């Protein structure tokens, strides 16, 4: 055993170690992503009896008005996302100013993220109630008219967005705080010497330095928001068929309804096959959006490694 | 909005040209203004932000009639513990303690195993050279882009075929394979740990696993803790999983969120806002305690950009 064979030994040993260490996530990826995705494609091309129908389910989506309104709603809700990311950044900036009581304020802003979707939705439903809700009672006490918060499409979407922003700020804030703290101090010192003002410093140092976080938040929250059905179901599940007539239902919830409860387009029946076909259409749109964002990445996202 | 905020903290500050002459003094004034502005905005922001949360606590101590009356009182007029005592005395219908216990049994092992598996993989991706490393890494990360809704229905069918439906396994097992997000952040963190450390350890005769276990894992403690905490929080508050996979289990096997939901829905066909709020408050207590105890771990580690002053 000369030094040469020992070197090869180490290399092989590293390869074996490398593969062994990543094998479980790879298995997880195969079992819980690849295989179900293949199944999902097969389902999407079958009818209820399991016979192959090609792209019929996909074509059906393009004749389904609920599919299009669902898509529209999913996109509208993304507006809330932009607000959420901007507010999260503002809060994070305030919370990285060196002041006393910082950790208490951090806790305040993070508390909504500790609650479950179930609890949060209960609370907001009580706030939004047209008769006894806090918000309307505040409006009434100021002599204003109450608002039918969940009563019709436009308002219901706004109400859902407000709740989403409230719930989502904590997570974005946490990520922004740790990345703002990671911005190199020497950059600010140099700027200070150059006489750059706070505004300049923010736009030419802070914002570019934390752009990877913005990018990450943008992508994960677009996926999260567009595929979320649970919080919508908890919020408007009991009124979407009656009061709202499915007008405010985002696509993800419509897919869930089609698979598990009832689809207004299928005369109240459910269909796993049609639902999976629609979920692929949603996935394709999301992937296109993400790919689009990645192509803009070079222009505004700055990694320092 | 951003411009408004930042320039506000500049109000009254001398122009940059004058700053050179009275640099110290002006920077002190600047600092005071900055602090005052920060406090004002933070107090205002957290007041608005905490309002729903405070209202939840307030309502949990109100008799349901007081909620229905639309009273704006923050301090309940006829404060009562009845909502809580109802929950504690109707345990045979909706046992919030069993729900809590079930949730812990489901979430804790899954989170710990999943975090360690993810950390081990992240270590390999960050430190070990092996063929196909980057391809495997990007395949795993790209799985984050495939929305869960695509795999949801087939997973339900697969679980049904292998007899996992209406057991806890679908909520426990997938998480144990290590999430892509956790791998990503841990790798990011470990890349900033100096290479010299593992080289020195190798000279001392450590195996790769030894290096991971004895050196990298302890050094990566912040990100590991943050993964554990966020993993626990996600599992504890999960509503989708139980809805899909535990739809037909008996109430002894419900998770906390299921109990919470049933608690609200049972009351006379409709909903009982007072009991809902009381249940929500109870469910929040454990996560609030965990957050307050481990607060500092929540705010470190999860950074996408590189390390400090490298």
C-alpha cells in the first residue's frame, strides 16, 4: 500500500460516502415525487373507468368557465403576495435597527406565523362577520357602512388577501432579518465614508445584497399561494357554492373540490382524472412563471459566492 | 413605500456636504431620529398586526352572547372561563389533549429524523466530491417547483393501495426522507464552514461520517435548530395532511388541528365563535412557548445569501 493506492482509496471512499449520505432524500424524491408524478400523468389521461382518453381531460378544462375564473382568482391573489414581501422587508428593516426591545417586537410580528391555518381562519371569520364582526362594528361605530367582507367575489378575494398577508409576513420577515444581518458591514462603512445617505445605502447595498432572499421568497410564495387550497376552503368553503357561486374560488380549491367534494362543472360529481389534468395545467403555468423569473435572475439577483 | 420610510429617518438631517464638518453630532441626531421613527412605526405596526390575535384572546373569555352583540370591548364585560371549561369537560367528544399527544407523536420523530437526514445530505452536497453531485442536488431542489397538488391525488391512491390511508404513516414517513428546503439551507450554511476543519479532521483519522457527526453538525447548530423548529411548526399546524389521509379515522386518532376544527363545527350545526377562539388559544400555547424559548434560533441560519464578512 503506497501513498498512491491510499489516494485512490480515499477517492472511492468519498464517492461511496457521498452516495450513501444523499441516498435517502433521493429515495424520497423517487417515491414521493417521481412515481406519483407519473401516476398523475396517467390519471390525467384516463376517464373514470380507467380507459385511455388522451388529452380529453385537458381539453375539457378549456371549456370549463370555473377553470378560467379559478385561474383568474389565483393570479389576483398574487397581488397580495407582492404586498406581503414588501411589508415583510419593511418590518425586517425596522427590526434590524439596533434598538431596545427588538426581540419583543420580533415576537409580535412572528406570532401570526405560529398559529395554524385553522385557528387563523377562525379568527378572521369572526373579524369579517357581517353582523357581529369586529371590523364592521368598528366601521359602524365611526358612522360608516359595514362591508360584506366575504359576500361577493371582489371583496372576498381582498379579504382572503388581507388574511394571507397577515399570516405570511412572519416567515418572510425571519428570512429577511437573517439575510440583512449577513450583509457585510464593510460595505456600509465604505458607503458612509463616501457620504452615501441612508436611502442610497438601502438601494445600492442592502437591496442588492438581500436579492437572493427576495428571489427565494418570490418563488416559494408563488408556489405556496397558487397551490394553497386549505386556507381558502376553511375561509369560504361553507359559502363558496351558495353565496359566492364559486366566483371567488381559486384554481387550487376548484381542483380540490373536483377531486373530493363536488364540481359545479361536472353537475356536482367528482373526478380524480379531471382534477389531476387541471393540476397539471396549473403546474405548467407555475413552472413557466418560475422559469421566467429565473431568466430575469441574472439582472437583479446578486450572489456573493 | 420603501422610499417614504427610509427618507423619513432622514428628516432634519444636515445635507451630506455639511456632514463632513459636524460628522459626529449629525450622526448622533440622525441616530436618535432613526430610533424614534423605528419605535413609532414598530408600535403602530405591531398594534395593527396583533389586533386579530388580541381579539382572539379577548373573545375566548367572552360568553358567546357578548360576541354576537358585536361589542367592541377588548376587556370582556362578563368575562368567563366557560369556553375553556366546556372544552375540558367535553373531552369524550373532542379531546384536545389526545389530539395534542397524537400530533406530538406524529410530528416529533418525523421532524428529528427528517432534519438529520437532510443535514447529512446537505453535508455531502457541500463538502464531498462525487460524480453527479450537482445533478442530484438540482434534481432534488427542482422538486420544490412541482406543486404538491399534482402529486396529492396519486399519493392518496398509492397510500390506499399499500394500506396507509387512515393511518399516521402518510404524515410521518415522507418527512423522514429530508425536505428539499432543509437540504438547501443546510448546504448553504455548511458551505461557509472552512474546509481546513475537515481536512485537519481527516488527518486525525476521522471518517466522512465522523467529520459530519463530530465537527460539521455541531457547527451547523443554528440552521439545524431552525430546521427543527420550522419543521415542527409546519407539522403541528398541518391541516391538509390530516384532511386528506385521516378523513375516516376515529376521533382517538385525530390530530390537534382536526380536533380544533371539529370543536368549532360541532356546536349546534353552525359554529360557536367563543369556543373556536378558546380552542385556538389553547392550541397556540405550546408553539408560543417553544417560540419564546428558542426565539434566537428562529432568526439565524435561514439566509440565502452568503456568510458574514467573508
